[in-house]
């Protein structure tokens, strides 16, 4: 079994290197010990490995690896489990937050498009900018419909309206990525109006935020690691909120702060829950691995 992400990449790039054979759970535990991690409860370790794929767990070893490729020898495996649990809890609270933003954006974009261009105006290529690929867009719409063809909503509109879906109906099948795409292809005048009306920001900032939240949402939805992870895109921020090249999680949570539609709920619910999780695991995690500054709570208050 591959031990680390880097070793996996080496295997893929070298056709002459044989793929490693699968390991039993006992053998996986032995590998963990050989790396220098302390295991106090072997039975508990085995049970954990039965629930979480070793290759997945191994990614959480990375913060404890030295430059020579070896690992610090005084790290208890229980700490790895705790960091793993923290990451899971973190994904849960962030995903709930993103849900609120995503539903808000569906509502606002559908409302704007419907009232300015009509129920089916979104199917008219003339309401989009010059970068819009109408064939691709309509194919994506058909994919949305096909993936939801068993729902009562789709059946109803196929039977009663000859397969025509008003924007406020079809938007319910849009992914976050599709919402981002929909906004990015709007006419400049519409983009500016929405960015200012919803968030008092520029089009370039809002486009950037939507790309970032799409990436974060997908990582949360697919249970991907957030701890000790660098995101591909650095969000474009207003001058007063520059993130100084921070590609860790904190910069992405700043985007959530900017997009979240309910100030009181953000401050009194989301932030309280986030702080509770951080405090619960504060002796196991390192804030720098999620890009959190010491005054992170103050910076995130709306």
C-alpha cells in the first residue's frame, strides 16, 4: 500500500516501479509504528483503520514529517485520530454554512434573471456575454434535467409544460459550480448590479469568491482533507481584507464571511460552533496548518 501522497505520485510517474501489494489492517498498523508513531491501544487503532482507509489517514501524517522524509518519533497516533476527527467536524460545520449561501444565491440569481428576462430568458443566448458557450450551457441544463428526471418536479414540467423549466425551477438543480458559471456568463451590466446589490463588491471579487466557495464546497462534500491543505485559488479581496498569500483554509472562510447572508446567524451560530470545535481540539491541532492567525475569531466577526 502506498504510504504517502508523494510516493503515490512517484509510482504513477515511474512505469518501471511495481505497484505495492495490499496490506492487512495489522500490517498497516505495523507501518504506522515503523514510521515512529506511538500506538497505545492496538485494538482501537485497528478499528479506526477499518473505518478510515489507510491511504486517507496517511495524509494526516504529513505535518509531522521532517525534511529528510522521516517522521518525528514522539507523536502519539491518538493525536492523528484527533486531528482526523477535527477535520471531519470542521467539514460538517462549513458545509452547513455553504448550504445557506448556496440556497441564497440560487434564490437571488433566479429572481434577478426571471424578473429581468422572463421565466425562460435564461435559454436565450442574447442575455449572456461574448464568452458564453450556448451549446455547452444548454447541454449542462439537459444534464441537470436528466439527473433529476425521477423527481416530481421534472415529471410535472415534462408532462404539463412540454419540458420547459422556468429559471426559478431549473435553478434548484444547479450545483454551486453551475451557479458560478451562470453568473460568470451574465452580461457585464447584470454582473455589476448583482455584485453591488448583494455584496457591495466588484464583479471580479464576486467571481473569485464563487470559484473559491465551489472548490471548498466540493472538498467538504467529498470528505476531502482541509487540515494542512493549500487551496488552488487565492480569493480576491477588498483592500481592507488582504489575506497576504494565505492559501490555507482561513482565506476560504473569509469568503464565507463575505457571502453569508445573515449577520446575526453568522456571529451567533456559525462562529460560536466553529470556536467550540477549535477549542475542543486546540491541544491536538496547529492553527497555522489551517492558516488561522491568533486573532482569527476577531477577523471573522461580521
